[in-house]
């Protein structure tokens, strides 16, 4: 079991959401963007390759972190033999 570093994120602001991600070997998450919801990601387990819409890619391993801006468009692929486990925290704009 792992410790969720953002376990209380939803208590910090009603505009924050945190989600665990568990993607099995060979699995993927389809093309998506972060328009209106920047995010931070902490990789707990596995080998996650991110392929951006411009064709560049980056591989993440346990302990790595990344930030996604509103301009980010990409998809994920699990290239390892273990499940990819990651924690994301998305920040949403709210009306004042």
C-alpha cells in the first residue's frame, strides 16, 4: 500500500480534485487535455510513457513528478511489467 500525498487535497479547496490512477501493463489513457484544469502528478509505481500531441515523449518512474498546464495535450502508455500507479491533483477554476 502507498501513502497518498494529496489525501486531504479536497479539503484544501472545493476546486481541487485528487485521483489515484491504476493502469495495468500494456494499458493506456487516450488523448486528453488540461484546458481549465492544470494538474500535478506523482508516480508511485511502474513505467509510464507520456506522448504529447507534438510527437515528443517522456517516461516517468516511481518517485517522479510532473506538472500539466492548460496547454498540455497528451496520452499515456504503460510500457512496464507492473501496473502504473500515480496520484493526480487537478485544480479547477471556480466562479467568485
